[in-house]
């Protein structure tokens, strides 16, 4: 029995994670796992006052993603059904480290370690990255109300944190393939050829691996 594909699409806000995850799910016939964003009651307040609302925001995301991954493990992974997600649980640490005070982050990290200890981990990562201008343009285009006050400085720092985290993740998990795609060069929403190129790269990884 081969390994069940569990693909995570990651990258900073506005880079196109959900759009690509949806397209992969449709192309390969995988179950789509979408992160809960709009339902977070603290998110609008968070973007207006990061320092005041960061802990509540991050804990909401962590608990919801934990529940989602528990359900995915039970209903799909254990039943040999492949999954593509528009996030990796590691993103929690990227955001929490940027926004929480030191004493809050230490508490958060303890809870994170306990919750993720036996959680199913994706076995392929797709990392999307783009320049600040591209990210800001795409955020504006999708018009989410709670993102309209996002600070470009915060977004740029987030992009740097993503780069550093993905590099560390790759070193710590050499067995997990990572596909990197530049959102300034590829527009898989507007250009079908770019999307087909990404599909081909995924197929190549699947062929090399002992996956179904």
C-alpha cells in the first residue's frame, strides 16, 4: 500500500494558496481542506490592533486547525483518501512568533507542541512566494473587508519570516519534497499554461515517490 498524498500549499497572505489548492483538488480528484479564516471573530480587531488581539487570534486559529486535521486524519488519511490543504500547521508558528509577546509565545509554543505531537503531517509542500507589490495587488483584488487595513510593513516582514521558516523546514524534513513557485512570474489564476506547468511539477514528484 502506497503513501497517501497529503499536499500542503503555503505562502504569505494574498499569494494564491486557496486558488491553487482548489485547482489541484479538481485536477487530481483530492479532497480539499480549506483553512477557516472568515469565521475568526478576532481577525478584524487583530488587523486594527495587532498587539491587543494577537493571542486570541492565534489561539482561535490553532484550535480550529487542530480540529480540522483531526477530522481529516480520521475521515481521509486513515481511509487512504488523498488530501490537498491550503495551509500547513507550521504557519501558526510563523504568525505567532511575529505577533505575540515573548511570554505569550512561550505559552503558545507549549500548547502547539502538545496539539501537533501526533497530528498527521503533509508529505508534500508547495510554497508560493511573491513580491510585496504583487501581494498587495492581489489582496486588494479579492476585497476581503478584514484585510483592508493590513500594514504593508507587517506583510513584508511576514514574507521574510515565511522564507526563513521554509528553509528551516526543508533542512529539518529532507524527506518531504518542496515545490517553490514565484507568483511574480506565474499567474496560475489568469494563465492556464502556468497552472498546467504547476500540475506537471506535482506529477513529477508523485511519480518519484511511493505514493498512490
